[in-house]
C-alpha cells in the first residue's frame, strides 16, 4: 500500500509535457479555432506562400505552445522540409512573444524537458497537400 501511495505522489509531482487547450496559451485572436493566432497565421501564409510544405509545418508548430516539450519535436518536422528551420523558428518565436505580457506568460509556463537525442526519431509529420 505504501508503494502505491508513493507511486501516486511521484506521478502527481512530475511536470508533464502534455499540451494545454489549443487557444489558451497564445493570448490572441484565433478566428478559425485552429490554435494559431490570426496575425501569426497571416504572416505564415504571406511569408511561405510558395512553400506549401513549410507553410503546413509552420502552422503545426505555431499551434503548439513553445513552452512545452512537444514544441521541440514538431520543430523536427520543420527541419524535414527546410534547411532554414532554426532561423524560421526564431522568427516565429519573435512574432509569438511580441509583447511583454506574452513574454512574461511564456516565462511562467516554460517546462524543463529531458534532453533526448532526437536525431534518430521517426517523426510522423503530416503534410497532406
């Protein structure tokens, strides 16, 4: 019985990397409820209008709270469709955290994720055209 209680306490105390409600974290208008702020979605559409796979990967990445562990793995999907993934991701972060309030909220939510060598992960990236 002690082991079960200890296990429950440990499980409850571990910080998880599960996603929050899609629209709760980005602090902005999301007219179509796809989890991406409208201004970010417009920027992605204009910036990558001739690069549909990059556009789709960016929309997926933009729908995920960058403070969560899951964000890093979806960055891997972006790396599959462009060699400029790091630069593009930094642009996205700059636009996502464009106010002191958004930056402060991000700083409060950020989680410590275990470092994993993700070079060999078989990422399932869905870029249906």
